[in-house]
C-alpha cells in the first residue's frame, strides 16, 4: 500500500513538473534557461508543499546548466533559495560577452 502511494506521488510529481517546464525553463538558481527538472522552492523537509506548483520551479538537473555549467539542483539541495543564490554574487552572469 505504501508503494502504491509513492507511485501515485511520483506520477503527480511528473505531471506537475511537465506543466511547470512547459511554462518556463528559467532556472531558479542560476537564472538561465534550459532547465530539465523542477525543485521545491521551500524544501519539503522544511515544510514546503510537495505537489503545489506554487512551491515548485524549474532548475537544472543532473546534466547541469548548459550556460554556466553549474549543477544547480545539487547546489541547492535542501537549502533555502536565498542562501544558494547568494553564492553566485561574485560573478555577474548577465554581463554579456563584452566583459569576458
Ligand atoms: Zn541553473
Ligand atoms: Zn546557468
């Protein structure tokens, strides 16, 4: 019975993920497009809603970001989003090629 529930939750999760990625693929961690996964904005462990689309956003999954090569989902883990984003501030990802 527990397995059945877990399967259902996975199905719901996939459906929600597809819906979110159809709307946007801009990663919540690095701000680049091309996300292939979604993550909870507030981790479920921290009281976030597991299947609430309001609590889910695109994020780069196992393959990482094609633009900045960060493994955004790995970096985020269960950390609050603000904490993960703060780690990026040493570089301006939006500066454009002229700054390189
Ligand atoms: Zn990313
Ligand atoms: Zn990126």
